[in-house]
C-alpha cells in the first residue's frame, strides 16, 4: 500500500440530542465506486426510515465485497459531559482513524477498545501523544489520507495529524454521496441503539422524540428527572453548575 492515497468521508448523528451517545461513521472507498453504485444515495434527512434501512443493507454488501471500508466510533453521554461536544467530536474521529489503520494494517494493530455506547464509565486506555506519533509513522511509510467532512471546522485535525488534505466545506452533506453513505449508516446505527434501550428508559419515550429536546421530552424530564444517559452538558436548567474539561485529554 506504499504511496497509496485514501479519501475518507465522514458524518455524524446525535450531535444535538439531550441524551445518548454521539455517533460518527466513516466511509473509505477501496476502489472507485461507479455512478450506478452511488446512484441510490441521497441525504439521510430526506428519506424514510425504511429506505435508510435498505440502503444500510446495500452499504453492508459493498463492504463485504471490499469496495469500501465502513467503520464507526462514538462518544458516550458521560464523555460528552466530561470533554464538551467539540472535544468529543475530535476524540471520536481519532477513535475511528485508529480503527481504519487497524483495518488496513492488521499486523500493526493499535489497541483501542470502544466503550459501550450507553456506558456511563470513562476508561481512557491510550496515551494521546503515542497515538499521534504512531499515525505519523504509518502515514509516512505506507499511505496518505485525505479527509472530507461536512461543516466549517476540522476539530484540530490539521494540526494533530499528517493528513495530505482535509476538506471542510459547509453543506457537503447535501452534495457528496459518500458522505450520504456515512450519514445513513450513522443514523441507522443510532436508531437501532434507541430501539434496543433497556426497559428502565421506556418512561422517557425516546422512540418518539429520538432523544431530542421536544416539549414531551422536557416534560418527562421534569416528571422523572434525568437518567444516566442524559447529557448534563445540555441540561443547563437542571445542572446549571456543570462544567467540562476545555482541553484535550492526555489519554483517551
């Protein structure tokens, strides 16, 4: 794989809800996808749930045929509370970058165990600087990475990682079909987590409001109080004194 360039597309789901994990998902084409293979895709926000499920199955087939790498990462509600949303996004991106290197170079596997998405425990297990150095060595020896992401921020990735190029363009998720693929996988995966929630969360009706701050959700918070998967960071009227670490951790 020496001197190869891979373009990675990513999107996220669950950035603004009052509860639950933040999901991000990357799509990395191994071969150039044809117009026919990309034709079915559109913005996940503009299609029905059943259509997203069908496209999710189709993406899984492309993955099984080794046409794409499709890898998740997430930050739990507890981690979002601890680090803030911008830092959480950055750390989630680091998690799936580690996984893509593990996928491409299994013989040089980096240990990085994702927590359960509904976990309230934070277990940092990798030293941040060691990971940065490892990425630099791998990218210098074997490949270059181009990263395409929606929005206008790169979450310090240009500074921290030796990417060949990073595209951060507002509304790319409305233009780039590979980002639509990542968006669909992230959305379906998040919805499946919601559908499998333990019974103790049933009283919050998460299946109806999808964890967002609707009137019903806020009324139920007033009635029952927050659960262990609610984000204190987003519940200022309940946790007015909550603060978070405003810098990246030494370990993650």
